C-alpha cells in the first residue's frame, strides 16, 4: 500500500505526535461536555426544546417518527451517550498511538489505523448518498469531500508510521536472531 515519508513538511513521527495530541486533547474535552449535556438535558423545558427542534431538526425528527417531547429528549440522550462512548474509544486509541510512537511498538498504532479505515469506509458510503440526494454544490457535499480528503491524509500518516515502525521492529528481530546464531 502507498505510504508517505513526511507529514506536511515535518518528520512523520512528529506529525503523528501532533495529530495524536490533538486527538487526545480534543476527545478529552468532548467527553465531559457530552456528559454535562446528558446531565442537564432533561431540565430543558419542553417549550424551548420543541421550538429548537421545529426550527433546526423538524425533518430529521419527523423521519424518526418522534412526536412527543420526552421521546425526542430520549433520542437525543441516546445520541449523546453514543458520542460519549465513541470519544472515549477515540481517547484510548490516540493514547495508544502516542505510546506506540514513543515506545516504537507498531501493535499499539494498529487499532487507530483500523478505526480510521472504518471511518473512511463510512465516508465512501455517505459521499454518494449526499451527492445524489443533495447535489454536488450543496454545503454538506463540499464538507464531506473536504473531510474525506483530510481523513485519507491522516490515515496515510498513521499507516505510514505503523509500517515504518513495524519494519524497524522486524529488522531488529532479524538482527537479534542473527547475532544469537553467530554467538555474539
């Protein structure tokens, strides 16, 4: 598979560490925010909430078949719980990435590479849907193309780090076995 040698104009590992810290801090900030939203969400009066839903999310809520305030609130709490779990997983994966880069352990980098690959598959499935339902000049489609491009570059960065460290480790194992066979 195609690999890269640099992240923008920086060394590959430096770019991986930058993205790792960015992802770690970002996910660490989002988890408490989502938890606070879950805690305080039920206290929003139904009148305010229904006005918000009617203004911004009417078609989405109608597609789900939710009509009562408490049903809609329950759906939103479930969505927020999903994001808490998702960002907790992302936090752990970025932590493993940083540990894998610092300890030169490729097996700690692989889970994030797989996770991002799954996200890319989601982009590939969602992109034609947006194109055919919204059109090519829609803001969502333009955003999705931009996000897909960045996700591919981030994937290539992490995959390249994984391959580089894996190859370094395999050369080290071969040289250690060779040294032991020579009696060194």
